[in-house]
C-alpha cells in the first residue's frame, strides 16, 4: 500500500470513529438530558474553566465550533436557563457567558452519560 493510500485510510478510519462517537453522544445526551453534544461540550468547557464567567471569544477559540455556531449553541442554552450572557463593561463588543446552577446540575447529570459512552467506545485508560 502506498504512503498516500495509507494516510487516506487512516484519515477515513479516524473520521468514521469520530462520527460514530459524536452521533451516539448527540443522540443519548439529547434523549437523556435534553442537550446536544455541542451544548454539553459548551457546558463542560465552562465548568472546566472554574470561574464565574468566560468571554465568548475565549470559549470559541478553545472549542471546535465557529464563533457563530457557538453563539447559536449558547443561545439555545440560555433559552433553557442553563447559561446567561452579559456584555463586557469595558468593551461592549465582548460578551461573557456564565453557567447557571441549573446548567451545573444538568452538566453533572449529562457528564455521567458522556463518560459511560466514552468508556464503552474508547475504553477506560485507568
């Protein structure tokens, strides 16, 4: 097998694995907790930040979502009461997003589902 063919095969395998895991996460997180994979990932990043709020721009740069996709995701989370947005006082163009108590509770519940799926599909390292 040529080097190019081998790389293409590895790429397709990686994409196939990602899609299988992402679809399963999206389906089960939505069914069990009412959040998509992207919504969960947004909540997860906010929880990992460990602070009261995070600039949308910083959150977008840390994630795989575009700024506009993140904005739509945060909008859905905000309508569900899981996050709230606020304008930056010093820079009106800056927007902060903060996870609410309801968001933390939902994240805690959904995290168990996410971890179980990842352990099943990727295997536990511990």
